[in-house]
């Protein structure tokens, strides 16, 4: 067992011995006893994350959805627009846009016409987030704690015992499509159309992992060395645009032969999505569509239509402008198909910007970047838009974890959480009322922040407590020259409202909640005693 997990379970065992109600067994429901006087969350089932309870709001949201279905005669559609490595500060409405050389009018419009979340959290890297939003479970529970890279030999298919969102939506009549980047396994049994999606049209890997084999300017020691290039190819990594159908054929549509091919990938993917929306709308069935952009993950190469179109003229900024334009085209396709009023659109990023590739990198106003537990690594832009269902001009700083999409989308589709297996723990929370009601309040009390197998920090209210930190040893190298460290004598507690950059702990001087927040983290650790995590081999 990974030493970090072993230590975590040991802590949980000690806690469980003194607080049985916290570490209850999966088959013995019990009343939830808060870990500290801070907590108001309620646990409705031993395997579900405790949530704040607003019964009146829950009923109002159900009534609003019922009225929509009565009016349309259909269940709602769900569209996720997932941008790769976009920073919190990249969209204009989040302080970026034209002011930093890449205008984003379409993303900004979605936010102005819907709900803009300013305290939404992803996982620190892409594979963990992409798995978490589809399972409603922390990556440390599923074993998908980091990207599966070329040469990795995992011990077990991580999806084998998981229940994905599209798989749960299928009995409710939904057709589910994933277009774009997958990055959660490419072997048989791990592909999108193996784990619940009805159709997949995209790439298994990230841009850089594909284009590095043809980009001799950035990777001459690989591309110009036939032996090394052959060794890379022998790992079995895919460089192709793949089209797969559940229970049917999987075929390579085309192969990336040049950086120019890679540059045009998002255009090809968007054209497929636009056509697919028209077909899905005509089918009369509800649909779940996840469109996962390849950009703006490094290495970015500007497409012909957008080269030099950003104010900056840098490749990353041109990529932001392109993604924004494609967002506009996808939204326009929903309008043209006549389903916009019956479709939840959720736009976000899978983690913070990858500063290691700077200047081919996004912007965040916060400390840290991709792979770290600092706000810059996990706090992301997130926009919920639903014409006629989410009032324009809403903005909230209440907590939202991207895992909450799992539970919320089930609720919107009319699927009860009671349908989920009881033998595993679900970390997501149903946030339907928060998203849909003008006065909706978040039901999430805490966000737990993990980096691979380490519980690093927790956000509760405006406070954030770190028991471990990411130390960066060179400018911009937040992955390649960073280490994890324990904080020392006491956890580091920050007030993000007065110190959003996490520069100066306020723990013993200006805060009364240090011990209480530490107790909440221990209670979270106890859930791993009742529901042990999987180890698929990525922890080594």
C-alpha cells in the first residue's frame, strides 16, 4: 500500500475508535455527528458526502424542473464544455480577456447570461478531474490520481468497478457523447465508449503527448532520433483521431502527421459536435454531451484561422481566442437546433494553468499552478448557463466542486442518488437548487484538496487549511521542480478573503477555527477506513 494512504488510514483508524459515528461501516447507516462545531452538514447516507440542507430550495428546484418537463415534454439536455489547462484569470469576465491579450466574448456572454462561480474547484491535474466529474468520486478513491503516461503499466482497469455518469443516465433514456480529449485510459475497457458513453470522437491523450512526435523544433532529440521515436511509438500511445461506438467498431479516423494537423484538431472536433447536436436534437431523446477541447494545453500551435488573431499574437493567446470562438459556435448550434431552452451548459477548466510551459500557458491571480494544492492549481473558472432556467447576471462565491456535476446532473435528469451503489463513497453533492434558483445557496460546506495520494488542504467558508504544501524551487516550474512538504508544528490556515494569494497564515493570531478545521480533515480521512481506496498502480 502507498505509504501516504497507509498513514491516512492509520489516522482514520484512531479517529474511528473514538468517534464511531464518523467512520461508520458501509452497511450500517447511522446518524451523522459533525466532526466539529463548525459543521452544519447533514449525512443522508453512510456513503454520501455530508451536505448542507435547504429543504425548501430543494423542493423549489424540483418544481422548476417538473414545470420545464411538462412544458417541453422532454428531459433536459446536458452539455459540458471542458477547456484544458485554462487559468482562472484567462476569461475576460474573470479579469483576463482583452486586458491580457485574448478577448473571450462568448465565454463572457455565457457568464453574463447565467451563473458565474468564483469559488469552483477542480483537481490539480487533468486525469484526476476528468475521472472525478464522471464518477462523483475523489481520484484517490478510484486510483486515477494522475495521468496515465506512455510506459505506465497499471495493475487493474480503474473503470472496472466504477459507475460513470453516462452509464447511470442511459436507463433514464439519455444518449451520451464525448467529443475531444479523454486522457483517462486508452486500453480496451478504459475507452469512453467502454465506460458508458454511446459514442466517442476524439483523442485519448493531451496535445503535447501527440504532437511531440512530429515537432522537431521543440523535441529534436526525439523526432530526429529514429531509435528513440520508435521506442516511444512502441509504448502503444495513440496519435490518432478515434471514432468509437459502444458495442461497435472503434477506428482511427486520421493520424496527426504534423503540428499543422494538431493545430486544426479543435476545429475538426467542433464541427463534429455542431453536426451531432443537430442529429441529437432531431432524435427526440435527451442527450449528455461532453465537449473536451484539446487546447489550451501545451503545446499550442495556432490554427490557420486564428493565427495572430489575439491581441497578444502568442500561440497560447491565439488558442484562447479560438476556443472562445468554438464555444460560440457550439452554443449557436444549440440555438439553431431549438434545444437551448432545454439544455444546461456548464463551462469550466480541468485545473489551473500549466506554468511549466510558460509563455505557452494561462494566467491565474492566485499562488501556484497546475499540479499544486495552492489556489492557482485548483481554483478554476466555472459558468452555468441555462436559458430560461438560470437567471442572467448571477454571481456566487459559495463553494462548488466539479465533482458536484455528477450528482447535480443525475438530479437534473431525474435519477435519484438512491440508484447509486452503496459499496463505495461518493464525494459529489447535488447542487441543483444552487444552480437553478435565484437565491440558491451552495450545499457544499467543504472542498478537500488532494495531490495524487496526499491530502493537502481543505477549503471551508473563506478559510483554507494546509497540512501539506507544494514548494516550487524555480520560477515557472510548478511541476518539474516542485516538492511536497509537511507544514511543521501546526497547519497553515489562510483567510482567502483577505489573503487570496495564500501568503500569510492567520492561524493562532487571527482565527478561532484551527483545531476545528483539523478535526474536519480527520473526519474526511475516516471515510477511507470505511471505504478503502483502490490502488491501480499509479501511486508508485
